[in-house]
C-alpha cells in the first residue's frame, strides 16, 4: 500500500503486510536515518502493536510525525 502523508517531511509511506505482520516499510523523503530506523524496528511486528506504539508521536512543533503518519497509514490499511 502507498499512503500519502500530511504534515511531515516525507511525502509518502509504502509498506507490505502479510498475515497482519509488517514485512516492509519505506518512507519517501524526510529524514533518511530516522525513516530507516523506524522501518527496521517495525518489520516483523504485528500491525496493532506498531499502531499502539507510534500513534500520537509528535515532531517538534508539529502535531504529527513520520511514526504517527505510519500509524495512520496502518489504520487505513485495516479498514
């Protein structure tokens, strides 16, 4: 799935899920080190665990962050 982000530096997040487990995550744009770190940490985790850990994280003065946007993307995938 490809999710168009809002309010963050990266423009989109693409990911693959098999049997409710995250298999791959890629952030387009944004802070490459942070995006790579988030991607490596969440691969192999159940979708609901990732949502509960990342939802609501803010980046500085922004009301969202790349991790929060990933949680929103995963919630959209669940629908």
